[in-house]
């Protein structure tokens, strides 16, 4: 019994420590401002900065005057994170039209971000947060070293306008764009039409139907018209009858 007791005790201690760490990982994160959990609506956004995939420093306070989307995601290259990033990519032009900046944030390295952005042609900055400065400042929980999938919408005055704790990666970008456009007062940019859905243009540049409005009108002058008289162009309207020509005076 004396031999087994230390071994059993070690297993009990390990189990307790593991359970404690697990609870900390899934519980509310403590923020630098003293609060716990996700940064609430109405709170000032933290003045944090980080390098993006190109090594450029991005500071959050530099974006005052426009709406900002900060979306945290677990890891580069995973299916859900790829779907979410590509959804923001596909809507990027409309985010710019609405004067909205987008930042992706994860704990991956700059090299990982660079490869991820290059592979999927991501036009917006994804920030390196290996030391979890951004995650801690926003109160984003960590699970086994990776960040939870949470998005924050910041208004032009630098305050949290909306928090999205439950994110569907496939439709999330569209939902955020609608809310962000309302913050900036911009009309919601319309998604580009699918290829092949636009009406084909006329080959000669004329309005559709113009060539068929008056068959033969442009090819010949009306009967009885004097030589050199300009021929009216068909516009779809009925032309009034021409005035009778003045009689030619007889020669003496």
C-alpha cells in the first residue's frame, strides 16, 4: 500500500490541475481594464497595435473616423477560418465603399499569415497576436492556445458598437457589413451581379430595340423628299407630315 499511495496521489494531483486549467481556458478572460469576459458594447476599444502579414504595423486608434471590424479566429488554414476569411475577401470592395476597415487576428506567426493570405488572396490585414495582447485586451478566451471565434464592430468614435460571439463563418461577413454600413451612414453596397446575368449590350452601341423601331428608316429617304434634305432619325415617335414645298416661280 505504501508503494501505491504516492502513485495514486500523483494521478489525483494531475487530474485536479488539468481540470483547473481547462476551466480557466473556457471561463471568462480577465482584461487589462479589470473587467472580465468579452469587451461590452459601449466600451472604448483598446489602443493596441500589431504587425500584419506583410510586417506593417497596424494601430487600432489610427482608424478613428471609420468603422472597424476586428474578427478573431482560431488558426490559419482550417476549414472554418478559411471560409470566414474568404467571405470577408469576397465582400472587401463593398466594405471599402462603406468606409469600413477589416482586421483578422489570430495567434499564428507572420509567416503563417503571409502564406495564408497569399494562398487565398486576402486583401485586408491579418494581425500577428502570438503574445495574445489583442485577445486579452478584447477579453477573447483562449482554448489550448488558440482564440475563440469572436468579432467586434467598432464605431467611428472608437467605441464597441456590436459583439458577435456566435459566428457562422459562411454568412458572417454579410451580417457585419450591414451593421457597419449603418454606422458610417453609407448606403449598403450592392453585391456584384453574377457573371452572365447582365443584359447583353447592342453590338453597335445603340439602345436595345432602336434598330428595330423603324425598319429601313436609316437606309433610304422618304419618298418625294428633295435631294440634300436631311433625313430625320427614327426615335420611336411619330413624325408630323412635312410642309408642302413652296412653288418654284416660272421663268420669264
